[in-house]
C-alpha cells in the first residue's frame, strides 16, 4: 500500500492525517497550541516551538498510531496559516516570533506610508488589491523600521509554510497563491516578486523562490528525518496556505464554487475563470496553472465564540459549545432586539478597518447569556453577508457554497448563516486542511492525476437550506447592522487609539 501525509498548522490547533491511495484515512492526530499577543493588535507564533515542534510531534504520532513504515509514505504535503512573516538568519534560524496574518494589525502606519508613497492606483495595478492587515509587505517594513537590530541579522523572509518546508528539505520556497498576499512585494500580473525600485522594502534575494503548490520542493533531509521519524529522501511538495488546502479537502476547484471556512477567523474563497482585480478583496492565482480565486476574510469569528465560552461558561461543561448552541437555538431570530458587530480584533474584508471593535447594541435587563451568544452568531452571519454581497460585484454570485471547519459542528450557526445570506451551504465532514494537504501531496506524487480525479476522494456534504421566514427578519436587520458600524466607528476608533 502507498500513503501520503498531510500536516496543517492552524491558529490554535495543528492537525495531521495519513491517507492511503484510495483516499481512506489511515491515521489522524491533532495538537493544540496558543497564540501570543504581547501587545494589543499583535498576534504571534514561535516558529520553532509551534510550527516545527507541532509538525514533528504529529508525524511521529501518525506513524505510531498507524504502524505504517515511513518508507511507505510517498509524499508529504503541508499548509499553515498565512501570510505570516518570520525573519531568519543565514542558517535559517528564526530571529523572532512569526508575525501572523490579518489578525495582526501592527503595521497600520506602514500600510498608510506605502499607500501614500506608491499610490493606491499603482498598488492595485501591481497586486490586484489594496493594502490591508492581510498584506505581508507592510509587516516586513514594520520589522525593518521597528526592530533594526533584528533586521540587520535577517537573511531571508519566510511565511509559515515556507519555514516548515525549509526545515524538512533545506529549500526556501513559497507557492504563488500565498505570494499574492505579500503585497506590495508581489506582482500578480508577472507572477514574480515586484521590482525593488517599486517598494523599497527589501531585496528580492531575501524572499523565497516561487513555485506551484504540488511541485516537489525537495526531500526529507537527514536532520528532518531524525526530528520527524519520516524516511530520509521522502518527497515534499511546496505546500500552501491553510484556507486553500481546506478548499481542496472539500473538492473546491472549479469556477463559481465558493468555500466558507469556519475557523478562529472566517475565510472566503471563490474560484474564478480569470484573475479579478479585487480592490478590497484579495485576488490570486490558485494552486494549479490556469486557476484563480478571489478571497476575503473576517478577523474574528470562531475566536469570538471562544472568547464568549471563556468569559461566560463553566469549565466543568465538557460539551460547552453544544450547550451554548442548543440554548441559542431557543432564542428567536434577531435575538429579541440585540445586534452585534463581531470586530473583536479589527476587521479584514470588506471594511478593512484595523481599528474596528466589537459592539453589542440593544441590551436590556431581559436579555440572557443565550441572547448574547445568538447575537454574536448572527453578527458573524451579517459580516459574511456583507462579504458575499461585496464580493459578487467583482466575481459574480457564487454558484455553489461549500462550508468546512470546526465551526460547522454548530448546526445552529450554519443555519443562521444560510438564513442571513439566503444561500444554501453544503457542509462537508472532511478532515480539513490536513486532508487537503494529503490530496495535494497525492497529486504531487502522481497518485492522483488532477482535481477532477481527486473528487473521488471527497465525500458528500449535508445541505443547509435558507429558511425564508427567518431571512425576511434578517433582511430588515441587515441595514441596521451596516448602520451600526458607520454610526459607532468614530467612537470605537477613538477608544482603539486611546487604548492602543
């Protein structure tokens, strides 16, 4: 029997699977980790302690659980949260914690500086989208300006997937999909790093090589074999970002198809027939030649429910999220007059406002914990509707929506999102991005020809259909949701400035 291995490094959890040549999961494992926030607006991971140690732990666990001979692993695929920024020295040692994707909003002034210096029109022409907290380039500039001692030692800049692939193979490489989020350092039109004269952030030699996701980046080195238990010489693909791998796990690859990824943040990917100029959204080539996507994301969705659990629920309840969801399902649509903005760490698309903050409006003495929880679920749903309506102006309405991720276990939440947006969702009980990594590794190894053949590995999802009676209620509330943000923004911006 032949096998492939997939590892995904997430914001709070890393997961791994070993899959056989028929698509069956032979073993799976996961391990939790924390996120560090040393200052307001910062989000960091230690590359060695989290990214590499999680990968090494999971590979050993998977091999032990399955009893599979490491030499039977044909190929390894990895994904991770992205885009991240980690500076390394000439030997590839991380010089500081990795700066995470759009939930880290430290580079606000650098976004403004680069936009003013380069011009919004020029940036759009080069990268296809405006600079935001999701853009890695301003965070590289932040590093250069704010930590000059670290910068002087920096030899290369990597993202999270690049770092683990480097540790596995010794090669520094990034896939084209992830590179598109490195604006303004990447030229979407030319599929290469932007000229140094364009951005003056760093030399091109500091950035990784570029390649397609399923290309073989290299093979497991002797050192990596000792750490991971994998056989020396095992091929490793270039890999990609977690959301893209998640899309693959649900069979998303054809124009018009959309992924809603229910994680600690919410990520949206719509496959397109051409590379759209997204403006407020993030256009990119997808994982294979001739494919493209338009992406967007909310900063805190599952993270808001996690916050609620930690603040308002008993630690003794082992099924706390199930308990909360059941209670929320008994609250009527509209939460008896409550409305919430879920911007607990600023917001990414479509408002791109790092100083946005959470708001709960309409509180009375009659409201309960269950009302608050449902209002937060509905607030996220309104944010998704805002994204879908804005995204359709650039890419057209989605033809099919597939939903994955841990948040889909909350059936109440999934139904609320269908009711608020008006779209049906196919919820796939896949094993997420790690399974997508295994699919990509199988393509890289030649066990699968392409994504059309990979459809045989993907199961059928459960469909959630919009309840039109509930939608009529949410249609009346959605304009108020939009107005609540605009009317409260001056106050919350002032609060964010005073406390930041």
